[in-house]
């Protein structure tokens, strides 16, 4: 473990770590945006339309945002390992 921690100061390892984090963040930003629009559309199709009550659009947006954030939190490690694998 101490050998692995010592390698974190190596510039090659830092570049790899930063590159992986940047690509993973970009990937999650794109997937999160697409997921937000998809969930917003799906909730609208499920009956939570804008005209249903005042603030329905805001409620759909909030529900979509919360679900995308939870999915991003749970899938972060899987995404980072996939990026490192490539």
C-alpha cells in the first residue's frame, strides 16, 4: 500500500488520474443531460403534464434531476473503471 501511495507523486500517474477524472466527468455530464431530458419526457408521458397543476413542469424537472444525481453517484466507480479500461 505504501508503494502505491508513493507512486501518486509520479507525474505519469497524476496525468492518468486527472485524464480519467476529466473524461469520466465529461461522460457523466453528457449522460446526465440526456437522462434528464429522457426522464422529463417519460414523466410527461406518464401523466405529469404541464397543464395538470401549477408547477408540474418544475416537479418533473426536480424529480429528473434527483434521479440523475443518484444514478451518477451510484455509477461513478463503474464509469471511472470503464474509462481506465480504455
